[in-house]
């Protein structure tokens, strides 16, 4: 893989999120499952999650907010990329519904790279901008509650619904993306999977073990690709699967734990939506300033992993 030599880069100019109204606490789950708030909080960091809606509905809500924040009219968007592993329908792609409902006039496609989907989409969006698109809307949206077996305590405590979106606009020169890495270990796809029409099945301990390794290898490859070191990173925006996975990955990467952004306590694992939900939360809480170097890192079923190193611009081009 070569280092980046783009002549036409991109910056994020707008962002938005959507969460269903229905809050499901750990105590709510403990009412029907053999589990407890203490167990879930200690083992995962999750205290509550949001459940409900449709993937397209959440995507439209988050996408509209991102367009509004960027001050971009729907007619100006050149491409919609929707990262999701829980599409509304088998066919057509959920992005076609979102494209119509947002009033976009551009091409639209879904990307399924499980919980790495948003970063896969981010790299894809940059590729299209390097090749001529001016404005791309990227959304990560999920309704994992639809494929969760609510009688299985090993998975029901983890998964939830939500969406996050960003608008990317072209700039002359390299833009925000300093380096990236996309990976997949398809031989491990059996450790986390859902058949068509079925529920998520997971070998939790093995996913945990593989996730830490995959996240760190991907992050290190992206940092090397960007030509920056771990100590240059201002904030890590990790996929929100389990607080202990984030703890272990930060330790292994040698980045202080305080530099990890997190929303898992209130969102659970929202797969493709988790990184944009975490990014926007960090922006809203003033944790990101212009010039900061961010490391976005995800992993998920597949086993996919994906990292992007971004120098935050925070301004309109
Ligand atoms: N409540 C109470 N006890 C439980 C629960 C529960 N919800 N679930 C499991 N237990 C019990 C087990 O039965 C076991 O009991 P035993 O010791 O008597 O046999 C004990 O708790 C320990 O079980 P483990 O599975 O070893 O627990 P662990 O500490 O590994 O935590 C967990 C389980 C939270 C699932 C963890 O393995 C994990 O987070 N794995 C990664 C999951 C993940 O990241 N998935 C998403 C990937 S991203 C994507 O693509 C969607």
C-alpha cells in the first residue's frame, strides 16, 4: 500500500445523529433475562441503549441534520454512501429509499462491512471525491434490534439502533484524511454472523480476543500510512462494542485511555452508526479542535477492521 498522494482531498463540513426515542435500560433487560445491571455495566460498559425505528428512517433523520449543519442543499450532493448491516429490505439497497426521502438527485449505494462500515464508507467517499465528486453524504445507520434474539442474554445486552452522518466536501490539496487501512479476515466470519432472516450469533470471547488484535493492527497500519505516531493522536474514536475492548486496545496502542471518546454507556453497540455517533458526541462536548489528529478505528463481523487518521479541519472549504 502506498502513502496517500491525493491532489483533491475532502473535509467534513456537517454532521448529525439520530437515536430512537425508546430507552431500554439494563434493568429492563434483567426483567426478562437472567442478567443484571451490575453484570452488563461491568462487563460491557453499557447502561442503556435505544431501540426502534427503521434503518432508512434513522438514516434520513441523521442525514438531514448533517446537510443542514453543512449548509448544503440536497441537490448539491453528488453521492450517497450508506453503511449498514441491517438494511430495510434485501432489495433494493436502503440507500435508494434514503436518497429519495432526503430529496437527493445523485447516485446511492449501501456498504456492508459490519461495524467497520462507517470507516469503509469514509475511505470510499474520499476516493470518489479524489475522482471528481464535490460533495458526498455518508451515513452509518442500523436497527440491530431487528436481528437480535431478545431471549439470548449473550447478545441481547449488546446490540441497539441509531444513525450518524457526515457531509464531505472537496478541497484542493490533501484534505483531512492523512492515512487509512481497511482489512478483513473472512476465515473468521463464523464467530459473528446472522443468516438471512435469522438472528446474530456470536462467540463472544473469541470476538473479543480477535477484536483487540484487529483494531490495533489496523490502527497501527493507518498511523504508519499517515506518517504519524500514536503520540500525535489527540482523540481516538473507536467502535463502541465493549468498554473493555476499548480499554485493551488503547493500552496496546500506547495511547492514554483518557484520549478515547465513548458513548457506549448510553447507546450500546450500534455497528455502522457507532463511530459517527461517538464522533458527533465528541464534537458536541468540545473535545475536538481544528488541527487535532483523530484516529477512527472500527472492527466487526467479517472479521473486518478499518482505521482512518484525520486532521480535523472543522471549517467550510
Ligand atoms: N448476564 C449474566 N451473566 C452472563 C451474561 C449476561 N448477560 N452473559 C454471559 N454470562 C455468563 C456466562 O454464562 C459465563 O458464566 P459461567 O462462568 O458460569 O460459564 C460468564 O458470564 C462469563 O461469560 P463470558 O462469555 O466469558 O463473558 P465475557 O466476559 O467474555 O463477556 C461479552 C461476554 C460481553 C459478550 C464479551 O465476550 C464481549 O463483549 N465480546 C465481544 C462482543 C462484540 O464486540 N461483539 C460485537 C462485534 S462488532 C459487530 O460486528 C456487530
